[in-house]
C-alpha cells in the first residue's frame, strides 16, 4: 500500500462536518492494481482515522512513493459554489425543460460547474455517470500534475460513507 493523502482535520474548513471528531485521516491505495468499484475500506485501499495525533512519529517515505511529489495542501473554502453534474442534477430538480433546449443546456454547462480537483465536500465531479447507490460522497482525490499522481486515465477517487453502516467506500472513474 502506498500513502495517497493525509488530512489534518483541524486545517479543513468545516472539517468536523465531514470527519466528526477525528483529528487525522490517512488514505492508502494498493500499489499494484486499483480496487474494484465500490470497494469497501480494506479491499485494495485503506482509510485510517485517528482521534488524536499525540504520540505519532514521522516516518521515512517508502521508496516506491518517492516518484510522487509531496506537497502541503492548503485547504480553503471554495470561492464559488460547487454544483452537481448533469446526471446528478436530476436528483435535485426536473431537468426536462433544460434537456429539451440547446440554449438552456449550454447555459447549464456554462454556469453550473463543479470543482474538478482534490476537494472535501461539495459535489463529486464525476467523469462518468454517477452510481453511488446508498453511499454519501465525502471527498474526492483527483489526478493532478503537481504531485505527479494519476488515477488510471486522468481519473478521480470518490471517498464515500455508507448511509446505513457508516463504513468507508472508494468509488472511482476515469476517461
């Protein structure tokens, strides 16, 4: 497993809203193959939650991770609203009129976009049609140049929680 992201929750605006009283979140991924879609925590990936960081020690970066560029994420509130993708928008309002008008459809895509990079909260910026079922989207890790991190063909990981059992799941898609 290789480390993908470490989130120090007190640095995240509204972090407690997404992670409760946890202080640190760490996510790891299988270095050999991506997990199957809707993979439960521990099935090809791992999300660890810590109540405190007291007593933790800094460890050396594993050799297989040294090709990735480490950098500190500076979390901030979005400067503009984040919107659901076209398919997900149907869950919030009737899109029939927009669907039948090229002008309204163009306006939808021009005005209602989603932040496509790594983020916590907002709406997942799905590349393919969303298929989360009973899972609640929590955060997204995107393929990005800065850390030299690529998920399949320029894809995204969507980290979700089961609404019923409270278990973590990973869903991903790509081009």
